[in-house]
C-alpha cells in the first residue's frame, strides 16, 4: 500500500469515528469515552503525517509505533463502547 493510500484510509477512519462519537448519548460517560475515542483516532492520523516526514528510518519506525498505539487504543475503546453499550 502506498503512503497516500494509507493516509487516506486513516483520515477516513478518523472521520467515521468522529461521526460515531457525535451520535453517542450526551451522558457524562458518553462524553468521556467519546472524547477519548475521538482524541486517539485523530491522533493516529496526525502522528502518521509526522511519520511521513521523519528525518531517519529510526524516527519513522518510532513514529509509526505511536500510530499503532493510538489505533490500538481506538480499537479497544470502540469495542468497549459497542460490546458493553455503555454510551
């Protein structure tokens, strides 16, 4: 997969998650979990853009590890919301 394709997929993913978060109930837990999900999903995209401009291979790998961590966090929170219907 090319860099531009991956960037577009990450942006699409973040946009879909933001739309999902907008639809959550406006309870205290819904706002908390939704905010956390929105932050981690959008952070993955921002960090991917940082990785694309990395100054070295080691810098690229480090930044991509951060992207992966943010995406894992987003997946956990999303599954938590869906599985437990807490929001």
